[in-house]
């Protein structure tokens, strides 16, 4: 069964961190959540006033953060001593698990900073797992070229058999960066929710700067002319969600415990 676009979202301009300007698509009044996706932000500016303050140290628990850069450079640090810089085409996939203190700051004083941050929920049995940190450089991400497309395969496997480096993720994600001049198809399991974010051009009547949510089915057919977009999907968890700010748990009691642990310094302590 072919999946069709059932909702198109423009996004909401907002700011986060210490005043970073961005557009929020998932986690917005238009789309609170697309299980297991909790948030999708797109940031793009050549004005350092829009991004220079970055995201000072802040906690996370119960989900994963994915940062994908198109332009510019960001430095990531956490309380466990992990640190790195990601630039154009690089990906950081961080599993917060039971708790991480994390900061993200631009590694530049001017120029274009552009990219995405995606939050992916963890299933109940993994919410208190040990934190994990994965950095993938642009040259480590496979590129699949066809007559009509170029596909950077970050996670999952294309219908042609190219597999991305991100593995071992509970929700079995598909994360493709696609340039398209024609038509391609991609299998997406029925148990996955899926969306397309259009960076340039139009894809299936979804214009640039918009997110298109796919309905049910097991195959997506994508059509575009001089189009650049992300195709992202992952397994629905179908679990209760209790969330506030940087914490995403299954019950209110677990959420309150997360705040108590943060105030008592137990997140940084590994509790």
C-alpha cells in the first residue's frame, strides 16, 4: 500500500537555548508529536546574533537527540567528558538514557549555520539505560547515486540495499538526505511513522520549508524536480508519554523523579 501525504506543516518560528532562532515543526502547536518523534527543529541563519549564544549546558533524560548539520560547525560537550565538533554533512546521535548534561555552541563567529535537531523517544525499558554518544563524519555516510537521485544514507537501508552507519537504535529509524530530479520509491514498514522535510524545491506537493506527514502504508513514492529533502521514519512505540522540557518519561511520577534527580545532582552523577 502506497503512503500518501496526509498533513503539511509550515512550522513555527521560535527560539531556544540562549536565544537561538529556529523553526519548530514537531513539538509545535501544529504537530505536538509524531510517535516516536518528539521534536524537529530547523535552524538556518547567516546572522551570528541568531545563533552565537548556542545552547548552554542543559539536561536530558529518556530520549535521543540527533543533530544533522548542513552548513557551519557546532561543538558538543557532555558531563562524561565527550566532546566533538560536527560540520557540514556530519551527524551526532546521542542517547540520553538515564541522564546527560549537554551543551552545544557554534564553532564560528559568522557565516551560515544550518541544520536540524530531531528528538526520538526511547521505549520504556531503555529510558534509564546508560548514555551513549555517536559521531559520524560526512565521509562515513554512504552515498547512493541513481539516474534521478543522490541519497545520503544516515540510518536504515534503501530499497537498493545501501545501509547507513547508525545502527542499534531501538526504533529502527530510516534517515535519508535526498536530492531528487524525478521519482524514487522507498519501503517504510507499516509500523513506522514517517515524514518528509523539504529543504529545496517541492516533493509530492510539499513546498520548501514545510514538513509533510505520511499516512499509513508500506511504500513511499517521492517525486520532485531539483528537490532536496529529508525522509525520516521510525517504529511507533505506542506507549504513554509524560514530558516537560528536557525530560521525557512514561508517567508523571517518573517525570517528577527526573526533576528531583537533576536538582539533587544525580543525573550528572549517573543515577
